[in-house]
C-alpha cells in the first residue's frame, strides 16, 4: 500500500504573519507589582514565627548536645 497523503485540504494563507505583537506582553504597572500591607504583614508574621520556632529548636538541640557531651 503505497499511498501518498493528499494535502488538498490545506488552507492557503495570504502572507505569513507573526503572532508576536507588542500588545501580547506589557510590563506590569507599579500598582500591580506592589503588595498590599495586609499581605506584607502576614508574610512578615509567618517568617517571624518560623524564625522563633527554628531558634528554639536550635537552642534546645545545642543545649542537649552540650549536656550530653559535658554532663549535667
């Protein structure tokens, strides 16, 4: 079965136009890039809470290791 596919259904285009136009990408405005104060406060509170948890765990681990090494 040596059949050659027929491409007669292919549309013909007038000219080859690119779809990349300057309107497709626009830089965000400064108001779009700015975070709200509530979102910034929530992010800062979350970071602070994670830092406190990490600091307490590190302090506890160092204390336990020093007590195990030097005796208590």
